[in-house]
């Protein structure tokens, strides 16, 4: 970086470093190899340089708690040095003052009222990929206008339509025109040269999750995610294909878990007639998995799942489905953990199963944007690690429908690094897909905790 913008200029910079975030100065992108610390030191430098004549810098983040508060504590930590100690103060809860210079901190939430502040020293937007571009242009960008101040955006690569990605593209276009470097990028391999432990961690994560995992693509390879891209690559689909046979009864001594995705109760026709419809109407689907826990590293254990059976009902009322579910999950398979869709009308069945089997067995799952995203990551982790396989082709309708949904499944990135996953309506339903994801969640909750120690006395 060449320094802050000279008078009459409006610098647009870009810098990308792997870790947990990016930073862009009037476009900058930096990853967590130190972007937060860099921000705090930059703020401290400006406050020190302007403490006599005065000036203001503004920093915003998507949330006041914790993001803005963390930024304030970082700046306070940097100012707690022999030169500044006892000379800076916090005012009005969100202002840090050193002499006549101030750093103002704001929430960039869409509902936050922030109009009126002036940033004549610097304007910073943290985690810019989660800030609404319209909010930025309307409320924050004008703060830099009076003094034509440099603007800095920090964040993590995510989708191509984020504020961060838009600024990066603009920087690249301007670079191509005038040759002035505005985008600075440091790969994770470069960061690893200075921190071998970090490099070893990233290599292990790539080996565990695969290079196309959303976390690897965004946080380490600094690549945006495609909108509505395939959830599973051909390599991942190959990993899902097991060589074990489908089984209709449990094997003694083995442990089983289940994921239950419930259909709406308006599906009232007979199974055969509804299944003939294209696309088929939504069904209640049960995915049963045999689970084996194994050590993948010292003190780290992860579940290995083999899908061994599917059940599905289309057009059955929840009362009838509940009786069959209870018989299958409790009496036939003796499931040690069951995660059941408790969203909307599914809450009733989930509640009945919980009452019948208890909270140690049944975990109701309500689909929300955050919970569904966590479910997507859990499923992808299991697939990429080769810990989830399906029974081989038995010629059944269940096998065909499950693989149809897996091949047509897509993901879509949302705000706050969340993933939505689904089967497009034109390709049918995603009930087998969701049931599989719920089974992976059940497996993660299924480990038996054993107490260890010794008797004293």
C-alpha cells in the first residue's frame, strides 16, 4: 500500500490475504492473517498523527455485538502503549478519542440509523461481504465525501454479488486501464512461508474438506462461490457411492441413526398415484444409517455413516406416519439418535416422537437460514471426508429418487457466509436430500460419552 489517498485523489485499493477475512481499501481485501490487527494499528496511527488538529475516522460492521465491539477492543489494546496510555478515552459508548482525534464505530445493519457522521481521515467497513450494498452507498460512502477520504472494506470472499466482490471487480477494471495496482493479494501459501503452523493447518483442512468445499474456496483460496451451483461435484458423487448392500433389518451389535424429513399434510392421495406424477409431490422420507465412530487424529473422533435403508410415504396423514415411524425407529432399528424435521406442520410429529423416545434419542430440527446452512456444511464435511456412503444400486425407486436428488442438488450462498441447498422445483423435490442431511446431523450427535478416571481412597 502506498499510503492514504493524496489530496484530490480517491484511492481504490485491494489486498487479499488468507485467514478469515479480506480487506479492501476503496477496495481492499485482507484475510485473517492479520487484517483485524492491521486495521487497529492503522486507526491508532491516524489518531496519533491528527490528535492535535483533530479529525474523525469511521468504522462500521454488520453487527454492533460482537463485531463492532471487538474492533473497539482491538483499537483500545493497540492504544494501551507507553505513548498513549492514560491519554485516550471512550466516549458515548462507541467513540474512542485521542486528543482532538476520534474513531467512531457504527453498526451497518440495515435498520441502523447512521446518517450524519463525517469520516475525514478514513472510512472502514468490516466484513463487507455481509453489508448491504445499498446501505453502504446510501449511508456510509457519503461520509468520506467532504475530505475525499480513503475507504477500506474488510471481509471474506463469498458470492460474486457482495459489496466486497463488486469493489474487487471494479479495482481490476481500473488497474487494466491505468496500470495502478489497487488489488493486493497474498495467497495462503505465501502466508504459510511466514507461519508454518498456519500452512500445516490449511493443508490439513484441504485434505479433510477438499479444494471445492465452500470454506476452502472462500477463506483460503480467496474465490467467490457461484450462485446456484451444483451442491456435489462428480468427485463428491463418486465418494457417496458405496459398495455395501441395502438391508431391511439391523445387524446385531451395530449402531443406527435416522434423519426424518416430513411432508406437508395436504398430500392426501394414494402413494402409487402420487409417485407417478412428474415432478412427484413431496414425501415423508426416512434415511437410516449405520454409524461407526473412529479416530481421525489425536483426541479427534468423527462418525462414519453407511446409508443402509430408506422409507418414504407420499400422501399419508401425519397420524398414520407417526405410528409407522415409531414402529420402525424404536422397535425395528432401535435407533440411538433421530433428527426429525420439526418445521411448521412437522412440529406435531416431532413432538410425539420426542415424548415417546425422549430427548436423548430424538432431536427436533427447525429449518431456518442459519440452521439449514449449518446442516449443509455438516453434510459437505462428511461427503468430502469420505465418511458418508449410500448402499449400491438395488434397482429400487428409493435408490433412483435419492440419486436423482443428489445429482440435481444445488447450493446458493447467502448473507453471513450461509449456504442454502435445495433441488430446483423443475427437477422435483429435495426430501431424500434433506433426510440424508438430517441423518448426518443425527450421526454427529450420536457419540456415546464415556466417563474416565480413577477411584480415590
